[in-house]
C-alpha cells in the first residue's frame, strides 16, 4: 500500500492540494517515515540519510504519477538527517527536501543540504483564548499597531550572539506590551543560507531558521506573545527564492520551480530565482506554505513581500517577455495571489494578509469576488516616502514641499492601508529615522514625536521598526544589537513614553480606527507656517489632530471646527514628560461662532513648536488617565 492516494495526485496536478505539507516531505510512521517529493523530470530518486548509512540503494523512491515520487525509509526516527539524491541524464544532484520542517546548520561543504525529520505537532499550545478571540478581517474596525522585529538584532546575549526564540520571548513580550503595540511583525524566519538577506532569500520554506532554535522554540515564542495578547505577523516571501544549489533551483535537473524563460527566470535586483506561478504544482507548494504557517505555527497574519515585483513582468527589467495579451502584467502571479488569499480566508477566517505593494496597482485590498487581489491591508509606501522627504527638509523650506504632507489624503481611502516606517527606511545608507531629522538633539526628538503623532492620527493602521521607539542613532545593522544604552538618555526614554501614550490613546479611540472617508474631515492648513489640521471621527468620538511642523510656536491660530463646544487636550507631544519644551497650554479651548475655512465655528489655538496636539470634542467623556 502506497503513501500518496489517487486523490492526492489528482489535486496535486490540478493545483488544488492546499495541505500538501501533510503528504510531501518526510512523515513519521511505525518503523520509519514515508518520503515523497515532486521531481517530474528525474530519471530516479533516492533518499539517503542517517537511517540507511547514506547508501543510495537503500531507499529508492517509486514514481507514482503526477511527477511525484514516494517510498518508505525504514528505521527513520526523529532527529535523523536526510536528503534527496536526484538523477537525470546520468548525473546525480543532492537536494534538500522542499517540505522539510527543519534544516541542519551548515557544516563544511554541507550548506543547508540536510533536512531533519521532526514531528511539528508535539508542541503543547497555551493560546486557546487568543485563537478564539483574534479578529482577522474585523481588525478593519479596530486598532492595529505593529512593532517590526528582526530577531537576530533586537537584543544580543553575549556580544554578537543573537537571542534564541525562547530567550527573546518574554523580554520581547514585555517590551511590546509596555509600549502598547497590538502586533509584532517578524522579518522572515524561514531558513535562509545568507544571514545578510534578513531572511528574504529563502531556501527552506517550511523550516524555521536554525539560528534561533528549533521549530518548537519558535512555537514557544509565538505562544508567549499570544498569551500576552499580542498578535504575530510573519513576513512571507513567495516572490523569489535563493539560488543556493541545495535548494529549489534546477531541482530535478530542469527549471522546475522557476521560469524556463531565461528573460523571466531571475530577479534583476536580488539575483534570486522567480517562481513560475503558471505551474499548478508551484501554486500548491506556495499556497500550502502560507497555510502551513497559519496552521502549524498559529501565525495571525502574513505580510507578503515584494508584491509589486510579482505583478509586473517588466519590473526592474529592460528586456522581458510580455504576457499572452502583449501586456506587462504577470497574469499567473495575479492568479496565484488571488488563490492564496482565497485559501487563507477560507481556511483561517480570523487571519489576515498584508501586501508590500509600492505601485498604483488597482484594488489590492478589494475582495477577489470584486476583481481585487484579496489582501486585507496594503503598505502605504507613498505616505512613507512623502512624509520622510518633507521632514528631512529644513523647516525654513518645508513650505515649498507642503504638497508632500497633504498628498496622501487624496488617495488614502482607495485601499485599506497600513502606514509603514519599516526596516527598509533605516538601511543601505539611508540612516536612522533619528538622523533623518534636521537640527539638534531636541529638534530631532521633537520631529520624531510629530512624525509618530501624524502617523497614528492619519487614516490607516501603523507600523514602526524596532529601535525607532527610542530614536536609534546608528543605521540598522543586522549583525549588531540595537543601541539599548540610549534608553538611559531622558530624551530617548521620553520618546518611548510618547509611543506608549500614543498607543494607549489609539487603542481607546474608535475615531482612530474608522478608516473610511466619512470619518475624516479636513480642518485647515497653512503652507507658509508649516501647519496642518484634520479631524478623525466615529459615531462615538471626534478628535482634531493639529500639527505644527515649524520649530517656533504659533499663537492665536484660528482653527475652523465642525462642531461647537469645548476641545480638550488629550495628547500634547511638547509636554515636558515627552522631552518637549513644556510650553503652557490651557486644558481645553471653547469654540466661538466665528467662521474659519469651511466651518462656521472655530477655536483660537496656540501651538507649541514641532508639536502635535490631539483635541477631543467635549461631548465625549474624558479618558481616566
């Protein structure tokens, strides 16, 4: 009796084998383990490993149809190492199992070529309460505030020694909880040979990197975060894969996972191989992989990397092959993304997906039944580029760049956005956020406070890369831990308090979750004085967000407001507790029946330098802090 059923082979050929990780790869059974692999162009396949003395004739797999090979590895046990030996045209190549749940660390000439047999179901989860109450698509109407983390450089134990999954779990949960973030986003944890790729050049799609421990150790980290009420977003990389010879590249002696078309096969920016999404079996592999992380590791969301590079056949290319209609869109990649999102929301309705998509491709966050790609959120790269370009200007010249500050409001409701200040903005010579800001230390800190205040107030969800919460000075380096000693500086510690209070107000303010055009209203702007004001509102609450991007106070600015009444100060980034100047302000302003802008009522406000104020209309009760 074989391992793969007729149904398995049928669904594999059709591209509908969504849980293929349950059948392909190595699966323990009494007396050994079943082995299965896709290698349609191979002449023969064997499994060699610890259980058969690495002899090629002890576990010869049988071709069972649909390009699949299977066999039973007698004596295989948990912890045994193995690899596939694949023959084609008289030549043999050793390959790591594409479905391996763990890969061994490199040793000598072995570069991640050995898989390890494990049972990924042995971990005892304690996050039942979290899994039952997590929100998924309902987060559109709730708070999402994300802390982005590279596990290898968040903290170190000994010098140059990254923390393990288990060692980082509690301190990371403590830090994120104290700051008030709702989610952690992990840079890719799937196995990658080159540490400097930060996990974005994957060789083992089903294997957590050995660098921080075992699969059960990663489960412990996620479980710990869940038990502390923190969601986990995983960076997922279906756009391209590493070209290391033990991996997917030229897997069975042919261009199997990658494009056969040489013009389309490799990614010009990263030198990696691009998946051929037109093949049903490749779609099986990738859709199953997305579901695998949600299933076995209880991940709450997948952030899909480099979506723009998937959508266009001419992305970063001067020489490319058009699609069947002569256009530049990658129709098979679009089909794959829709299928993946459909499978995710069907199988895990309380999970969600996010797209890193940097172009104006339409309907990224529309459902697939409405001609969308099916993501729940899209990164707002335009907002990020514009606000950083604006703030990097000397305040004296910001008046000439005011359009960068306001342009995002023209399109912010066309998609469901997340506003990212990510790792990509603090590497490759771009400098840290702290050093992007002009002026002395006080002005830099004040500029970061107004940046974050605008980010949390702007329609959309929020994300901040690690270290930005305390004003990391040096550019991020994956080989070094963050400069935690900076937290001893009162100015940096005050910046962290600002983040904490922003998150506290955000999580208690329905007006800041109502990311529909009906919940946003333009109040005023003054380009020459670097001033901006807008309203966020819901049925329960109304907040006016007033920003002064100039390093001097503005007195008696008449600000039009839509509702008469009192506007109480809920947050003031210039307060002394945040390292601001502590300029004296009233606790609230009461409106006058004096028209200003498009409004019949107005308040006469004083604005501190480089500061943001959150003002709440008085008909809503004050928060008890």
